């Protein structure tokens, strides 16, 4: 399924600030809740058949959506998980000159988008393994 990214707002029908019940109603399917780290303040939901992790803040509000296959997050007509890392990075850099390049991906704090491409650190230019769309202050 395709999800149009609206920077700092959400993706597809998912908007930052939604409750877990609202997210689950929209996703409309089975999910698994778990804490990603021992210090997480709230469990995240994993919708495996959609390729979506819904991450909630300490108030229980949606603050980030991580997409993996088979999800298709779209920005400006480009399916970022189906694009090579270099192409996805170039698209983000055009919109955010302060794009932060990391060893295994890139983060645009301005757009609220993070790319994860672990093979990049080994010199590869494979497609991104996952992409996270996040609300303002997610990394604070």
C-alpha cells in the first residue's frame, strides 16, 4: 500500500498525535505491541502485513511511523523504499540542504524523514531497508 508523506504531519491516513486506538482502527488488522527498548515510555505497534511500525510518545500519541516492505512511502511521486539510497538521499537533499548523512542512512530534521540503508556503510547503494517519518522534536 502507498502512503503519501506529508512532512511533519504524517503519512497517508496516519497523522502525528493520533492515539493507538485511532492508528489501529485505520490499520484495520492484526498487530503486535512491544517496547523497542527497555527505556521506552510506550509500546509501539507493529503491523507486519503492512510493513508499518507505529511509535508513540510518553503521552501515547503517534510520533513516528517506520515503513518497511511491503509499504510504499511516497514523497513527491518517488517511492523512497524502492529507490536506491543515493536517489532517495538526493531527493531529500534538494528539499533540505541541512540533510544529515550518517554511516547507514540520512536524516532530514526539516522534513521529518530518516532513511536507513545499512549496506551504505559497506559502500553499497542498495535500496533503503526502512524509512521513518517523524514529528517535530522526535529526536530531542
